[in-house]
């Protein structure tokens, strides 16, 4: 069984590879991308390095994989970050050089479609970091959310424990990146609701695994990066969140049911469920519609967990994934879920 370990951390002044293993959206929407690069330089002291497909839409899986391999192989690059997600990173995985990446472990930051690469790194023995892509977390208008900013800094540069906190305010309403006015005002936000706990009668700690639920479903269907020996996940903490495609509650239930039938849900000691995104340009839900969507998703998760892992502690509305703030969660790193104290602590 592959042993998983934390890669070395960068220091201010180091170079950070910025890659697009999913979609080359920086080429279509340069404003949030350039703003994210500027914040990497000014607020984190890192020097971004771009690759041939970083701003290229429609790059082949082979070319995107070549950029990933090059980023890990470059001895002057100390950390790797995705520009944004996408929807076909699954096709990139066969062209990655596992031995090269294993020999050159580096922190990788990404989420959404980057669940593919995070799962790949987990099986390669490298702790990754779920969250903080350049265009979303770093390229947000006016200022980064304080929780996002602080957790990213801790994940980048520290190696100890870090306690997650519920957001006092949050947002999931998008603005048009092509409109310059988008970047002149802070996005609207809603009051935080705290976390909702189920089976919170114990404290558990384990290595995290999971990511975007839809991407995990694709990995399961393609039979990629899911361990053959499911005992590898025993005692771990399952991370799940849903995307901007707003999957129906029935789709969420069915994906979880399939994971239960595969024997996966039963392996984990706790589930952290990210706050669901409830608004898109195609479905501009009112606050009432958004609350109903979130409630239906929560019930779908509970229905599946009651069937396959009824005693598992669950925490809903943790601020990671497709909403803001976007807390960074170590992927394959240690996560402690303390039910009686209502605390979640990660180890960066």
C-alpha cells in the first residue's frame, strides 16, 4: 500500500506553477486570472510561472498532461496551482508520469474538476490541497474573503494544525467576468448559518479523500484512481461537495447510493459536506428557492447515509467547494472532527 505524506512547503519568493489541467479559461477571461496572479505575487510573495496550455482553450489532454509533468519536474517550482476547473480532466490522467511526480512531490491546489488530479496524487502518495484556484478564490472582485485568504496562507506556508471556522457571511451568486463593472464592487453575500451536525457524539480523525461529487462519479464509472483495496479508506474523513451544475437531489442520492453499493461510504469515520452552490446564470434561484435546493440535497445525503453508514458523523455546510469563502482542506492530510466540541481541525 502506498504511504501518503505531505510534500515540502514553499517559502515566500519561490516560484509557483499555474496550470490549466481542466480548461484554459484564463485565455477567455483574463481579468480574474490576472488579478489572481497579482495577489499571488503581492499577498503571498510567490512568483507565478505559466505553461503552454495555461491560457489555451481546447488544448489536448496530452498537452495539458505535459504541463502537469513539467511543473512537477521543474526543480525551481515549489508549488503547483490550478487556474480553474473544467469538465474533462479525467482524460488527462492517462498521460501523467506517476513516477516522475512521485519523485518530485509538491503541494498542489485545486478543486472541482481538479478532484481528478487530487485523487491521482493521493494514490501517488502525495497530500494535495482541495481549494484555492487562481480565478475563483484569488481572482474574486475587490478583495479575497478573509477566511479564504487566511486558510490559503496557512496551507501554503505552515505545517501544523489549523481550526476551520464557519463563515459569518457567504456567497454563491456569480457575476459576469466579461463585464469590467464586476470587479468594481464586492459580490453580494448572505448571513452565515453555521454548520449542521448529525451523529455528533464522538471525535474522529483520519486522512481525507473525496472532492466534487460529480467528478467522483465519473472516476467511479471510468474505474480510475479509486483504490482496488477499499481498506485504504478505512477511518478516513470523506469530503464531498457539488458543482455549479446544481445536480438534482436525486442525482446526489444515486451517486452516493452507488458509492455505498461499491462499499465506499461504509469505510469513512466522518463526512464533511460542503455548502452547496445554489445559484447559476441558468438557474438564478431566489433565496427561498436556494434554501429549498440546499434542504433537498441535505435530505438526499441523509437518505443515502442512513442506508449505508447510519452512524457516521456528518457535518453539513462546511465552507469548501464552489461557494465563497473557500476554505482549503488537505486532501490525504489529517482532519479531526470533534462532534461534542463542534470543532473541525485540519493539519496542513
